[in-house]
């Protein structure tokens, strides 16, 4: 009898352990493949099953996407992307970050090099010809960075006399916008592939100013207040979106849903406060996503 009782207890213990193990599939932080379910054939299902994702972002944008000591990019764009990844049920350590300078952002989406791009990516009609956008998740404004002691440049109109050189990045919206103000594009507008090179050219005296979105420039100022300042007010509106393949409506809708959830639950604001918000820029109210 004693042997039968021991065997029964052992069997019960084994059953209990088995049930606990099965229950564990739905536990934890909800970042495993078993904790999420997506419609068959969607990008969300593919990424969740693969448990990996490739994301294009900037590596030279303080506050938004700057490659730090960890060897990984850090900033607001990066944190927004992580919110999306969590909703996909993919662990953060399964993200492959791919550098995506302005001039290649459409290319890496169209060619499938990345699954999405979060890289201070202004939504505009020209880009919509090749890719689609979810969002916006932030609205920036173009401004001008000059040396701290410069009193000759006060805004974009300062370039109309043809004597000042301004630097921006190839393929960027700011590069196109500033062309409206320079007298001679060929001699006044200097283009590089990254804003870091523009910043170095300004500091070295090769150009008189750098122009891009205000929040990016504020990041440079925060790192070197003795050298730089903004010249005047913002003179454009730049809505930042998440770039995906043009035909992928389901993925775009999923991202828009996730962004709206992040606006409501406070994770979007926390992402800002922990990154670009430290530089003094205002977050403002949550933008309305454009479900075109």
C-alpha cells in the first residue's frame, strides 16, 4: 500500500509540473512568439515567427538615433521602434539595427534590406511615391545651427545675399527646403551624407551654418554649448513617420494602432523624456496619425 501511495504522489507531482510548464507559454512579459497571434500571411506574423527584425535608423543624430558606447543606436526614434517591436512580441536583443542615412532610406525599404525605417523620416508626397508611412509620431521644424559668436545669420533669409555657405545632408527634406533661400545653390549649399560631417565643417569654418530639424540641432548644442547656437525660429513643419513598403497596408495599420496605444498609455512620452526631451525641445501633444 505504501508503494502505491508513493507512486500516486509522484504521478500527481509530474502532472502538476507539466501543467505549470504549459501555463508558462502565456506568462512573462509577452515578448515571445507564443504570446502574440497575427493574421496569416502578414508582415507581423512573419516577423513574430522569425523572432527577429531589421530596423533602419540614423547613427549620427543626438537624441534620436546616435550610436553610443554600447555599439547600438540610442534616441527617440530608437525607443519608438522598440515600442513597435514589443507589440510584435519580439525581444529587444533580436533587433538588428541598420544605419539608414537620409539618401538611402527609401532604397533600404524598397530593397527589403530592413523591415521598417525610423530615422527622423519626414513624411512627404515625393517619398510616398516609393514607400508608405505610418504616423506621424512627432512634428519637428527646420532651423539653422551657427557658431556661438555669429550674429550675421538670423534665419534662412540670411542666405539670400549669396555670401554664406550652409550645409545639409544629401536626400534630406531640409536640403531641399533651404534651396528656396540661397542665391546660388551650386556655391552656397554644401551636402554630406551625415550631419556629423556638417557639424564638423561648421566648427572648422568650411561652412557658415548647418540646417536640419530643430531637435537634431538641439542635440548638437547640448553636447557643445560653448560652440553652437540656433539662429532664429523654426521655418517649416516636419512630421516624422515610420517608413514601410508601399503596398503593406496591414503593417502600416498595425504600426498606427501601436502608436496610438503608445500615445495613450504614456510610453511615447516616456520615450521622449528619456531621450530628446533632455535637450530642452518640447514634445507637444500627440499628433493625429494619417490613415491614408
